[in-house]
C-alpha cells in the first residue's frame, strides 16, 4: 500500500482505542469523562477541537454535524464506548447556528469545539460520552481548488489551519480572508504599475503625434514648393512627378497614421475621464497634502485615510447573543422585554417578539398609534437594548419630493445640500458593525408617496444592498479635476523655490515669490485673491468628499416610520401599505401592566441591567423573499383567502405580499413556532390596514360590510380557533372593531378610524 493511500485511509478509518464499559464510567464526573475523551483522542489542551461536515436533516429544519475528525491529526474520531448512536451518526448543533453557517448548494464544512451534552440527553441515549457542538466556537471552512500535495509549503506555513479528506482541501475562513487581503494588496500594486505604464504610453503617443504633425506640415510645404516648380517647368520632368507622387502617398500614409493615433488617444482620454474613482484615489494619496494646506478638515482626512473612530459605546458590559443566549431568539426576546421594563419601558412580550422579527425582515416597519403610545420610545429604547443607534427624523408637512428626504445638489455652490436623513445614512456607513434604526417620526404629516416612494422602491432590492444616485458623477469629476490642477500648481511653486519648511496655505501666501509664481500659473491678476480661490475650492471639495454622488444603503440600517391618524395627517397609499408592515399601538393607559409584570416574573432572570450585543447578521440579512410554492400550506391558504375575500372586497393583495408573509413566517418561528399566531399577526400587519372602502356596495348575496361580518370573520375565527391572545393583538377582535365602527359610520369600512 502506497504512503498516499495509507494517509487517506487514516482519514476515513475511525481512531480506535480502549472501549470503556458502563460500569467503569457510571460514577465519573463530567470533568473526568471529558478528560478521558481528551486522553483517548490525544487532545492535550482539554479542548476537543474538530473539523466536520454540517448537514441539514431532510424534511425538517434541523441540522447535524458528522464526518468528525481531529483538528490537528485529521484522524476520524469515534466514542470509546459501545453507544447506541455512535459518533459517526453525527452530533447536535443548535438550529440558529446551523442555519447561519449552512449553505444549501453544497456540503458545508466547519471547525468547532465539542462539549458533553446535557446529562439528561446522555442518560436518554445511554451514552456517557455523548457530545454537542459549542455554537459560539463554530468557524466556517472554505474549500480550496488546489491539489494539497503540490502546495505542502502552504500547509506547513499555515500552522495546521488546513483540513483534508480524500478529495477536498479546506482552510479556515480567517486564514482565507487574510490571504485574500494580501492578494488584494498585491493586486493594487500591480494595478498602480499598469496605470503608470499606461500614462507613459499616452505621453509617448502624444509626442509621436506632435512629431508626425510637424513632419506632415513640412511635407505639405515641400509638396507645395515642388508643385510650383513643376508648374514653372511645365511638368516636363517625369522624375519630379514621381517624387511628388511618392511624397503625396507618404503624406496620406502619415495622415492616416496620425488619425489612427488620434482615435486611440481620444479613446484613452475618454476612458480615463469616465473613471472618477481614479481621481478619488488621487485625492486619497494626496490627503496629507490637502490637510496641511487646509483644503480638507481633520475629520475628512481621517475618513479618506480610513482612520475611523468607533462609536462611543462601551460594549464591555454587553451580553452576547451567541454565548449568553445560545443564539435563541425566543430567549433573547424574553430578556429584552425584561431589560426594557427595567429601563422604565413597558412592552408586552408580543410587541417585542413582533418588532424583533420585523426588523429581521429588512422591510419597512410602520408603527401606528395615537401620540404618546410609545412608538418612538420603542425605537429608541430597543436600539439601546441591542447596542445600536436610534435616529429620529421629524417629517415636515411641506415635504413633496425625494429632495425633502435626501437633499439635492446645488450647481451654483457645487455642493450637495444634505438632510438629516441622508446624514444618518452616511453616519451608519461609517460604522458598519453598529445597528442604526432610522425613524421617520410623524411620517404621514406629508403624503408619504410624494417624498418616500422613490426611496421605498430602492428598498425593494433584495439580492444586494440598494444604491441611490444623489447627483451626476460628472459634477464630482469636474471638481476633482480642478483640484488636481490646483494641487499640481501649488506643489510646483513650492518645490521651485525650495520652500520645504512651508506646511500651510497661509504661510505659502505670505511668501512673495511663491505668491507671485502661483498667480502667474493660475493666470490671475494682482487684484485676484488666492485666498478667496482657496476658499472656493475648499467648499467644492467638501461637497464632493462629504456627500458621494452615489450612496449604498448600509446593511446595518433599518427604516421605521411612526404615524398618527387624525385630521392633520394623510392616509397611507396602497403602494406604501403593500410594501410595509403595520404595527398598531393602543393608548398606554389601556395596557394591562400586571400582565406584563407577570410575564417578566415568569422568566426568572437574576440581572436584566445589561444590553445585548446582537450583531448585524443576527438582526437580519437582506436576501430574496422565499419563492411562492403552490403546494405550501401558507401559500394555499392566502391564495384561497384572496379569491374568497380580498378580491371580492377590492383589497389589493398580490404575490409580493404572500412572499413577504413567507419570510415573516420563517423568521417568527425562531421566537414562537405557532402557525395560528403567525396567521393572526400577518392579517394584522398586511391585510386589515388595507380595509378602507364603502361597505354598502353589494358582493354576491351580501354587501361588503355584511361579507366581513358573516363570511370573512367566520373563516378567520376558524383559522385561529384556540389561540390564546389578548384583545389588543387579536385579529378577530380587530375585525369586530372594524365592523362595529363601520356600522356607526354609515357603513364606511375604515381600519384607521
């Protein structure tokens, strides 16, 4: 047997050793059992660190880890005990950790630490050594498309961070990222070298064109002279005619070559003019110069050189969602409710669970209710509870376009006039690891579809982070191009007179020789002010660097709207309702405080004074909605309800709404796996807010109001029969309230009344 084949079989064959009997193990403590596993498998640091395959169990949303190997020796492991469920069958991993790391399209391999399962599980399966995955230790492995036998030097230099089976090679995600970063740096060096070569080539082409044009001019003059001579000699000399013909051909050839060179140069210049990013890179390279000569402020300099400061949030006292709550959304929702109450904010468990789930959808959330019902307080207090930042943006009644929301570019000042909303987005992009909750307060004081529709359309992009074009890239290019010329002139003037000790613009202006030289270079007269010109450039540059022409909506941002419904506000249009989730709040004075106290007391938390660090990924990843599947029970139910009720009542209900519902259902199951509660909440969020119509119009044997009371309500009651929920959050009670209000208002059905 070859050495290579022997090594491969070592990976496939479980490590053999002592098989302990139940009699020997029954009186051993967990520490002693753990130590026996470490001794038997050769783990000297008392940590059982392995690499293994992560699988999803067919038919259910559960995950398991199998094909388990020693992280250092690559030996496949097996329990030193005759267990009913051997180690090769796999070990348990939490659902949330499994979902987070599992990739549907291919096998997923991980590195993780194993620990003894809870004793009840070991007793249940009659295996004292039974192990589980420590969720917080999981690290994704990346498959390498290389033959490991041809890269042994890489394997040796990465200190055991490679893991291999007989056909695949895996590397730690951290090592992969580190190598990728190095390759990116190397690529930038190569890119810069090529750009320098391109610049040199362009200069060479320009010189060639100038030389050819000069030679062409001389040739044309020569042709003209010869032509005159030939006229005088009556063209009798054939040799002269031959020379003239050859010169004409040469001239045409040169003209053709010059034209080709001009086309090439035009293409190069056009390509270079369109790459504004290169000019921005130039600004970054010259950031120190710009700061020294007061073209940019200290904070802009730090921004250009990526010397960012962290948000002023002390996270040393935070609890960890992964470590302290085992990535369990149900547990963390209970804790957050208790934490908010400890901070003086009373919210029911239902509100906390719903709000947390809706944040994870990355959809627009609209909090509706009377003034003082706790809408903006929820945004602010929840942000504090998860280590985030809340930005409350008041909406003005005179907002009529997206410019009121995002600002606009002023061509006279050559700068972008930003709004608090845009500034909040830009601030969030500076701190991508901090959750930002941006709330449009009193959102419907102006017509939402006037100022928010364009932005909402951008939010519909699910496959990638949406981008917003704030102003033309040409504006930024003009400013940066002018800046490049200014920097070049200042540098040349400073170097020409060897004034290396001058490090700021004022000192430069006070030097008479340099001042005179720069005015000459700029084409200024003695009356023109370089100080004023410097101020103009500084303002234009501030506008370009402070507000980019295009902004990507950061992944760490969640958009929330808060609305009141009264005579001073506007109703939400169908387009807004179709894309948003509505959470309706009643007056705090109607809240059952004792019920909230009892809920929190049942959790039995000893200390609820610390916020929880959730992490951006744990607050929801922007991805496509689940596909509509006709065989899915949820899809079948709401397709039928649309046919039987929504379409009959004239309520808009489409494919997007059902897919949003599927997404909400999948996320809400992480806090409560109750299908009736999910249907109850979905009807409240996405269906009832669209109930605004004349109830007297006939539909079949009834009018619309009678259909709601006698047909729609009956089916909803059957769907949620047995659901225990307070009236405030009950869809059945909400439908009854709508019908009662309509009966007292000339049969006008209005959810918002």
